[in-house]
């Protein structure tokens, strides 16, 4: 994926000739793609104007015949929201989600789709064995999509080979089958001890081995090509390290990679480890660590290079339920003393801010704002209890942590208490609106991108996977928990908002639909509140660089006006 054309699109990179071919060229960009194991075909997801609802298409890696369009990859598979895809040499497994639930199809040698799984609950494709006999499926038939279970089925007839569920509040994730043909071992992520760790499940013998890896924080991994070891990505305090774990000896070897954040990593057949990397100061590249211990950059964006940005410092702030990790930065050359400060609240909520490059962050810093990121309860990377602490009271829980970090920023002299801006997109946009209504004394302005603004209307209009997520988060649907949904909805507190607010909304957003944002705007208008709206023709955010730049400029200009600067 690259935005070299000005829009995020899919590219084929021929490693032998070091040439690139742009596969997709769509007005609103393309965000999902994968390549077949034989390298002959590229699959990409075709939606409409960013609405995330569509089908998979497939074309030759070398390029289609002149004038030919990419073909429907799985004839007979109905359109839906993507729910996973796994490609073999003769078999493809594709999942889709609709209002009716989850459907998973198998296509044999490009033939018509056959249903292998169908259920009203949220689920998706997890993994495909190397010999293509076994398919791992993630499902929430127990009713909790935040903590899924696993089922492995036969690709021949769809019969169940093995089931695994760790019980309430504990999820399982299929990472990958062994790369060795005929080997039924499945690498799985579990959280039995309160954090994400690794186990290997022999699905045919139905036996498992939990891997003891003595590292703090959380883990994820992939196989080395011969199946003898794992490439482990370790997350701790918003940064990543890489390790090789030998399965026969249990030896853990730390790999020499720069300090920062790793987006993804894999091992080539010759033992070279390649990984995408960036840090707060350095823009993203793909790096390689060779078997002889040397390393370097193997792929960087073409054209003018992004300049270095600002280093991020850590703060560990006492909060109402434990230490809250925050990342912060001051602009170069800023005067001493408190600064106007923007608190950037991440989305998800099950994501986290990390020591990674962000041009968006740099824009705020260049504009003279200090920046603070808050990894509030609900964030990943800090253990299961921290991630799940928002269940039963979402939004308000995160804002209690944000308030603690806000107090820290003011008390240490970083933030000017009269010039604090709260901002975020998606879940961060939801928290922004909720903060403006429940903590009006703290904020001089708010910037809410594609937010949940009216939770009851959002639930009614959003895509089904998010409804399932909300039911797991709130403990039921709005019909079952009406008072809790109202308590946690920004619309409930709209009349308390006294700071000016900017809302940015995508016309085709399936996650935070436009109607519920309009409900919130109508209430602001009724009481003559100060607000501005920026609407754009895309879905849940834009993949068009010019649009992204425009939105960043609109946000910073709004904040400056609101603060009288």
C-alpha cells in the first residue's frame, strides 16, 4: 500500500527488477489487499466511495490484458463488509459480514463459492493450513465479539475438526498455521494470564503448548519458514522489539532493530527478517535484518522525503485505576512556560498511541501546540484488565484517565489550562464530544472527527460488526440497556457544551453514520452554540492525501481561532 499517487492504493513490487506497478486507481482509494502464495495474483477489496461494503477482486500480479477489469475473485460470494481472507494455491477462503451475520465461503480453483460457515453472530476467517485442508474461523457464538472463540473446520466438507474457547472475558485469535505442509499446528494468541501471549495448538490431536516467553507487555508472532521458530513482536510501553524464539530449545534471541514501532514483520526463506518501521522522529520505511547481522532500508516512499519530526517523551501518571501512560512533545523553539496543548485521543477504543511517525502530530507541533497522547483504559498493549476496564461504562471511564493526564500536564507546566484542546477521530471523536459535555471546565475547544455523537441513532445505523462490538461493550443492546447507552452518549450532555467545537463527517461512513452526527448538530444549533462542520465525500476517514491535508489545516485553523491566536 502506498499514497505515492496522492491516494492510498495497491502496488505490485517485483523484487527481481525492483519495479512497481500501481494496481488500483479509485477516487476514494483502496485499503485492503493481499497476494496469492504463488505470487501470481493480487486480491483487493472493492467498495463504493469508502463505505466498506463490497467484494474482493483479483488480477494478475503482472497486470491484466489491456482494457480488462479486475475480475470478481469469488463468483457467487455476496457483497458485505470484509471479514477476513486467506489464499492458498488452489483454495481461497473469504468472509463477509452483513446485517444477517457472518458468512464464509470457499472457492476451489477459482470456482463458484461454497458456504462453509454461516452464523448470525460476528466472526471471520482466521487462518488456512499450508496443505489447505484446515480452516480456522474466529466466532462469537457465545455472544461476545470482543473475546472471540476459535473453530477449525475441514475445507473438504465444512465439518468441525476442533473447537476452543477460553470462557467469558478471554479471547483467542488464530495467527497462522505452520508453514510446513501437513503440519496441523496453529499459532494462537491467548490471554489466560491477563495479557496477550502465545500458544501452539495441534488441532488434529487437540493438544496445545503454551509458550513461556519472559518479556513484559504483550506478544504477537509469525512462523519462520521451516516451522522451527517464531518471529516475535513484543509490545511494551508504546514501542516494539523483535525476537526469535526457538521452539525446540525455548531460546529467545533479541534482534537488533531501531527503537520505535513495528507495523508488521516476516521472515524470508533465506532467514532475512523484513519489517515496516517508524518512530516519532523518523518516517516509515521497510527495513531488513540479514542473517549476517547487518541491516538496512529495502523500501522507502518515492519522491521528496518526509522530514524528521519530533521525539516523544513518556509520562506515567497516577490515575483513578492505576498508572496511565501518556506520550507528549513540545514544539521546537517554543517559549518557556505553559503552551496551548492539544490532547489527541486515539480511536478504537482497542488501539493505542505509539512511538510512531505522525505527520498529523507534526502539524500541530509546527503550529505551536504541545501534543499529549493518552493511552486510557480501553487501550491495547497494557494487559487485558486495562483493555476491558471500559466494559459496562464506556467513554466516561476513558475520560477519567484523560482528566488525570490533563491535571498532570497543567501541574507540570506543559499545558496552559486556558488553552487546552481535546481532539480525536472515530472513538477519539466520540470521547472528544463526551469530554466537551462532561468536562466543560477543562477544554477551550474540541475537534471531533467521524465521531459517535448520538449513541442510540449510531447503533441503529452502523454496520452489524460494530453493533456486536457495542453489545459486548455495553453488556447488551440499547433495548436491553437504554439508560446506560444514554448515560454514555454525547447527545445527553450537548446542552452543557460551552467550548466551540468542529465536527468532521464522512458522507458514506458505515461506522459512525451521518444521521446521528446531524442529530447532535441540530441540538447545537437549537441553543446557538459555537460550532463548525466539515463534511466530505468518503467513509470513515479519507484515503486521499489532499483531503487529509485539507482536514488537518481546517482543524488547526479552527483551534487557533477558538483560542484567539
